[in-house]
């Protein structure tokens, strides 16, 4: 502001202080400046209010508080049911497995690093490439060797290199002792992953009340316990299928609290070693947790997924380790059910993706230069065993498919995107990396001014694995990864 000249000379007293007239003029000038600032602030507020009024008013909260909006599905620290934990500790302590802590850690590392078996056609292709390279090297060297002898040498070199570089996949065979080690290593983590995946159905489809359950590769029966915690009032039949008889015995002991004469804590649970024969028999809920990775070939995985889908009446839930291998196995299953025309059709309703993908296009993570798995995390309390941390994090991938058309959007004019990384909360804005309904990975910086206070507060309250609302007009304010 430039100084305003006074229309009269300044009059000062003997102490060089402004006279009464000059003081009145200065006070008048100050009040003018304050008025000007108030006017500018008022205009700015009106503009911001007008901008806010232009934003789409979408009722995606539907009466819920921001911290519990419809996209929130991640759960707090999960604990095993008390009866399950007590029974597990009783079995483990009674088995007296030598070096249990070391064997538990070794099995956990082995299962986490487990890869798919190399397909025969891939192995043959690699062998032909190696053989061609070795023949060219032999020709360039000009060494005069008998043809049959050279061929034998090249064959041995090819086999030797394949043995060194090819993953040695083996079938897991569980006896009672290894089953107890698996219980100590994976019972709590597996339960946490399954319960977190089933929570998607419980949260989004409140009307779902399954009466029948089929769990393929049931292991220790964690799916039965997790499902019972949600739908115990309606489930009337739970069929647990596992090829290992020893694992079925351990699962049954867990249900009875490690007491042969006791009644099971959960009723109507039946253990089998083979799937039900009739293709017409369907179950409301079908699951396979950490099972597809135990099958030796892609063809067998595809056949198994199709068989499970034929037996699905409402939802098929697949869970694997949160590794590249686990994610790619699930994407194989997703492609099989969405793209393959099943020859045996007893239920014509098509498959659609329920979670976690907000779309049915190709997974954008598979198209990246550096392929990263689409995985999620769940905190849980581990079994109270020596050298066990009290709290651990289970990292897993999952896929849920449903019969018929996908559920309608929770509110018109809004899309829901899945958070695929931790939310970075900063002053007055949050960074969200998400998979969007158009099949793209995006980095969205959410602010109250750009995206409305409701969207901002929802995003700030969300976590990795949750869904966040994206008002369709605001989808241009982001960056594609």
C-alpha cells in the first residue's frame, strides 16, 4: 500500500509525537486497510464456496461416518478364536517336535519362496536354445571331434545346465509331524488372510447368508473357523476336502479341542479326501486357500478352477501368498474363468470379479516393466510359542468371483478404486496409489478443494487394501503410473 498524503501539514508536539488531528487521520487510514482486507477475504470465501458448489454432490457415504465408509475392508489385529488357539497349543506341546522353532522358520521360508513347476513345453524350448548355442560354439572352435561323441557331450551339458537353472518343484506330503510344524508356522497367518478376504463379502453383501461351504485344500480347517465367525447362524454344511488324511485328522482334533471324546466346537463340518463326484451339486461359498500353488501344472490348475467354479452357487474365494507367483497364479485363474468357455455347463450364469479388482480388464501390474505383485497386508496375533513375535503381518493375494453380473455401484456418479499401496498422509492432502475402474494404475493427490471434503476425509481414513470413492468428474486430476 502507498502512503496516503494528508491534506494538512503534520503537527507534532514538543515530544515529537503526532497531534490529535494526525492521530485521527492515521486511525482512519488503518480502518480503511482493515476494510479492504475483509472485502478481499470475503470474495475469496465466496469463490471457494462457489467452487465447492460446482463439485458433484454424491451420496456415497449413505449415512456412514468417514472412518467407516463403504470401501473400508481392512481389519485391525486379528486373533485366533480362543478355542482354536487353545487346541492348537495343546496339540503342538503334546507332539514335542524337536527343533520346532527352526523347522517352523524353515517351512515358512520354503512356502513363501515356492514357485510354480516349470511347464514341459518351456523346458523343451529352453533345451533347444541351449543345444543350438552349444552347436554353434563347437563349429566356431573348429575342433575335429566325432559327431556322435560331440552330440553326447552337448546333451550332457544341456542337462547339466537345466538342472542348475530350473526350479526343482516337489509335491508337499504331510505326515503328522510335518502337519504339526505347519500348524505352528501357518495356522494364525492363514486364518488372518482368509478372514480378511471373506470380510469383503461380509461388508459388501450384507444379504449373503450361505448355508453350504466347500473348502478345497482345507488343511487345518482355517476356512471353516473363519466362515463360522461370519455366518455361523446360517451355515448348515461345511465340506472340507484335503488329500492328506493326516491333515484332516489334525483339523478334526482342532475342532474338538484336542479331546477325542468331546463334541466339535463347530457343527456340520465334514472331512473328505476327494471332491464330491456329482457336478450338479453346488455350494453357496467355495474356497481354495494356498492350494492352487500346490498343483504341478497350469493345465491341472485350470481344470481345478473350472471344477470349483461349477460347484459355486454364489462366491468363489481364492487366496495365495502375496508373492509374484501367488499373484500370477490368481491371474491365471481369473483369465480362465472370464475368458474360457466351459464345455460342461450346468449353471449358465457367467463369472464376474467381485474383489479386489475394480474392473475385468487385464491386470495392469502384469503389464509393467518390473512386475510387482498385487498383494495386501493383515496384522495378526501369532500363537504363543517360544521365539514367536506377538504381532506379525500376513502378506497375501486374493481373488473373489461371483455368479451373474457385478454388483451395481454403491452410488451413481462415483467409481471405487482399490488402494494398492500405503496411503501417504500429508498436510491438507493425501497421496493415493490405486487401481481404477478403467484398468489403469493411478497416483491421485486428494485434497478437500479439488475432490470435496467427503472424498478427502474418506481417503485420509483409508488404508492399503481399502476402496476409495472417486467422483467421475475428478478423474482427470491424477497421474497414470
